[in-house]
């Protein structure tokens, strides 16, 4: 597979029970197939530590505004959206296969957003409660 950010050839990296595709020697990004990112997105999930420092070429500059094509699905443009209700990290997700592309450094930011799954759920509940109140749907 080719890197959707810099066109480098992706290489397989084993992280615990999953095998992801990293842009080693390129931009340092990483591709997660459906449901793989959830296995390494929290700080206590030690398998994800190996993915925080993918060797990259500092000479490669990535155009962050450029739309990215899914490396797994031919000719499918990925959707860019915030990963969580904190709205701190933009990720690219394929609408067809459900895979995620994370640029270098984004996994570390995601892992630092919440201390646990409980904290993530509490933030989501608060966010949705505020939205419902804003639209007068909650008493």
C-alpha cells in the first residue's frame, strides 16, 4: 500500500495483537484498519507505544490541507473529522472500509486526550448533554 500523505510505500508494524501499516522513512504516518485504532488509543494500552515513534524523513513535508485517498480502497477519498468531542485531533477516515489514517504525532495527541475510557465516556456525555440543552431537548 502507498502512503496517502507522501506516496511512500507503507510497511507492516506489529503492535501487540494488531498489525498496522506505517510510513517508515517517509512522513511517519500510520494506517489502522477498522477497529484497530481503538486498541491503542489510550495511554494504558502499551501496544500502542511502538507506534508513537515511527522513523520518518524530516525532509518530507506533508500538505495537511490536501484530501487523502484511502490506501486500502481504490479511488475513495477519506473524510477528515475530529477524533473526539474534545475536538483537538483531526483524523482521516475511509467511509468505505472504516480505516483511519493518522499523521505523525496524531496518535500521541489522541492518547493524551483522556486518561481512561471512563473519562472519555464522561466527556462525551457532557458534550451531548450540552448540545441537547442548547436545542431545548433536555430538562
